[in-house]
C-alpha cells in the first residue's frame, strides 16, 4: 500500500466467531504462566512488585497471540504471602455484557499466593 493510502473503518461492534474471547484457552494460558513464574520462589515483599509486573506483561503478551484482535486486554496481578488468610479482590467496570468479559485465576504455593484477573474489553 502507498504511504498515503487510507483504510475504511469497519465499525464492527461484535467480534467475529474466530476472534471471540475463549475462556478455556485463556485460563490454561494464565495458569501455565503463573505456575512457571511462581513455582520454586519464596515470598519476598521487595521482589513482589517486579514479579507482578513481569507476570502481567507475560500474560498480556501471550493473550495477544490468541487472535482476539480487537480486544483490549487488561491484566491485574495481586501477590501476597500465603499465611492461610482470606483475600478478596474486587473490580468494577462499565462495559458491554455481550462482548466484554473477564476471568480470574488463583495460584498458591506453600509460601505465596498469586491472583491474576484478566479483563477482555471489545
């Protein structure tokens, strides 16, 4: 295409069937990344922010490879020391209930717990 060529906008309001959010595949991907990133580590409050950023970036990058082209992927990671305590994570959004969705995964080791919440907004 020439540099000054313009493309017509599509104004698609719903994803194609091949581009829909696939929760099962996304959950497997997130759980695999959490397991690889956390197994064998001990909780360290100084390292937790860096680990959270790394896990979030990795999850976002891998989910972009799943051909959900028009989805905005937002990944939040909460890391805490596992001392058999309760943890409640809450989020609120205004979105289209027919196209937007989320999922969360929790991964625990004897010393650490990680909660990943992935929002997919079309």
